[in-house]
C-alpha cells in the first residue's frame, strides 16, 4: 500500500489534475501546431477540477480495496481516489501538450501501481507548463475567493503544507537526505525495495507521532523528485498555490 501511495503522490498534491529524436521539418511543424492547440486546454481542466471538489466521489483505483477514509481525512491516495472522478489521469494526459512522465512504469493511459522497484520520472516540461497554467488560474482573485471554502473543507491546503514541512526538514539535513536517497536508488537497482522500507528508512524526527502514517509518503515524494530533477519545480508550484489561497 505504501508503494502504491508513493507512486501517485504527485496527483494528490495539486488536486490530481496532473497527479501526468529528430524528425522531419514537416512533422515538427505539425506537432507544434497540435501542441499549441492542446496547451490552452490545461487551464480550463484545472479550473474544472478545483471548482468542482464538492462533486467528487470515491472511485477506488486499488484492486479489491473498497475502504473509504474520506476526502478530508484520507491521505494522498484517498484524495486521488476522489479527484479521479472529476478528471482521470488519462484525460489529463490528453489535454497536456507534452508527456507527463518521461520514463518509468506508467504509460500515457495508465498508472502502474504494482511496480515495486521503479517509479515515474516527471517530464520537467510538463511540470513547468502545469505551474504556468495553475498560476493563470489563481491570478483571478474571484476564483480564489469562491474556491477557498472547498479547499479548506477537504483539507487540501493542510495536506500541501505538509509537503512544505517535510521539504524544510530535508533542507535542514541535506546529508541525511542524500544518504537515504542513495539507499533508495541502490535498493531499486538491486530490486530489493519493499513497501515496508518507506517507513523503515526515515529521519529520526519523522518517528514522532505527529508524522506517523503520512510523512513517509511525502518524504519519498521529494526523494523521487530529486532523482528525476523536478524537486524545485514542484516546491515552487506548491508555494505559489498555498500563497494564492492564504494571502
């Protein structure tokens, strides 16, 4: 279960609207035109998801799993299982002009939640475009005002603050973070990483009760983002999102 949660943490943190060689000159021109047409679709997709949180319903993605922790109290995975009812991963990939993941177990239509020793590498271009479109959405004070109650009701802002808190813990002990990241990579390469390792390999500070049963998901989200090179991109996006709703 921990492994499953970790694989889709991205989709939970920014409302799951995202949780996604040389060719001939003619082909490039055609692809560019197609991308330009798709690009504008990201913004309305984000608006739709954020505006309709109250309509989200529980849609479990885990095979054989039906327990519902609730949209407000559940963790990243539970949030995703609500938000995917508003827009699926496949639907969001369709409106994105670039691939969500560059490599890893996921495809353009499915998230592989059973992969034990691999993870999806985010496309930096996707993360940048997502950030740009999100900022355009949040530039409307009226939109922010109208959607703030739902974000507070379902604890979206609280969950995002948790990501920033763990990021700060990482920044305060970069040496330990580097050690745990190296251990993670080594075990993945050997095919030895298990679900229990997410809880076993953590800073001592995260053993405190306040961090139980959520910090491991967030800590290893940042580990994977450091590996795929999008850590700072996600950090800035989360800051902008929270700032828009708390200013």
